[in-house]
C-alpha cells in the first residue's frame, strides 16, 4: 500500500497530519511518502505540480491530499496557480470519477442551515466527471478583440464532452447506484447546451445495461433548487465537471459543514486520489482550528476503494461517528453544550475511539 501524501497549503498540513496518524494507528502496513503540490510547490520550485511529485504520484497506489491554494498566489500567471497543480494531477493520473458523498450525521442535524426535518436521513452521492468539460477545454487568455466596432477585452473557454468520456462516468454512477438505492439522477442543461444533450443521450443509452436502476434526468438549475427543497429525493447524482463542482459544494452545506465531507477521485483501475471536499481555508490556517474529519474520512475511502480494506474503512468511519456521539466538535460544527476541540484534539479523540 504505497501512498503519496500531499499536504498542500493552508490548513492542508494540519488536517493531513491527523489522517496520517489514523492510518498509522491502524497498523495495516501503509507506506507513506510526502511531496509538494500547490502553492508550497510553487514557492519551492516554481511549479505547482513539480516533476518529483509527479514521479511520486505515478509510482504510488493512492494519493492522499490536503488542500491547495491561498490568496498569496492569486496574482500568479494561470499556469502557476496552485489549482493548476490539482487539475494537473487529476488529468495526468486519469482520475475521471469523482465521488462526493454527502451524509448527514444525526448528531449534526442542527449544524445544517436547512430545517432539521428537511435534511433528516440525508445520504446522497454526487458522481462528478473530473477530467473533461470546460475545465479542460481549449483555453484562451484574456485578449483584445473588436466587438461592435470597439476594442474590448474578450475571453473564452470551450465546453466539450465525448461519448466515451460520458459513458465511463455514467457507468461508474450506475454501478454506485446499484450498491445503494438504485436511483440515479443525471443532471444536465440539455435545453441550452449541445454538450449536455449528448450527455443525456449517452446516459439513456447506458441505462439499457442497468435495467435494475431507475434513471431520471434533471436540468442543473432545477437540481440546484431541488437539493435545498427536498434533498432526500436523491440517491446518486451524476453530472459533468463544472455542474458537479457547484452542486457538490451545495450538497456539502446541507450536511452542516463542508468540514465533514470526504471525496475520492478514481481512474479506471481504482487508483485514486483522496481529499476533503473543502479548500485550504487560509483564514484559519496554522491555528489548529480546522476540522480534520473530512480528511480522515477520505483516508477511509482510500482503504475502501483502492485497497479493498472494507473493515479498516469501517473502523475509521465508526470512530468518527463515535467522536461525534461523544460530543467533540471543531469550531465549524460547534454548538453550545458540546466539547469544543481543535484539530489535534479531534485527531486524538478519533485515535482513542479507534
Ligand atoms: C474542487 C475545487 C477545485 C475544482 C478547484 C480548487 C480547482 O473547487 O475540488 O471542487 O474546481 O475542481
Ligand atoms: Mg469545488
């Protein structure tokens, strides 16, 4: 079990440290090696995804990532932005299938901005395509163009999907639905965008292979609304890269805190990159305040998907449930009467629960 550990920027190193301690405590023989990705890599080498990290990531079976980015790198040329490191590793490793579960832990029902009865029992999985779409379209820098006889700034990105790119992610989603409640909702904008007309067509064609799964379609604007109106109608959602980025943040917030949500990004052979859904939170970085649970739960997903260690994954997930039951809360999920803890103390509590 060779794991490439990329703490990244902001709160990344703090939350990764806790996940690494959890993996070590399981004593199941993980070999971990650290590398640089994102802003820290730019500072050290000028490159957000330097060759040494590329080699490490390619040789590993799995990558465990903290988060990248921060305001100090905002003015860099696009190719050097920390986010490019993340996009680069996703693309280079072919991690097209991004799984983002949103689960409401009953103990955190009050942390949600929605009424407790709306989010009760929430358990949805967003399957986001991760290596195509407008994210990897033909980019053009901001340039000057003549528009209506006047020079003005102009920019464009292209949205594109091929049939095979759509089919493979839709299949991942059907397979996931099969292991859950057999309901799949495909999200597109086919009333406007040709790319997503193709998406819908391919989803319908693929459905023939999965007669046991109930496929429905929803336009993305309606899906955004339905997620806050009645999220329990969903089981598995599948969508493209851009829509998935937006809807997964929205779904995360239903659960009370994005600080709780893990993710897996998989290639065709279950090699994967595992990272929390949240970002680098520069505002609280280095202060020991961040919630490490999303990263710890990402390590559990790694054990499940890449290493097929289901029982070790469940041990971690049960330990996280237990610390919530015991009342431990980082600031993002704190409510009066609970035991407020920082990053390290939360890690300690999970280790004790393990
Ligand atoms: C995410 C993030 C990234 C994305 C950024 C940091 C490039 O928002 O993983 O959701 O847009 O994919
Ligand atoms: Mg995002």
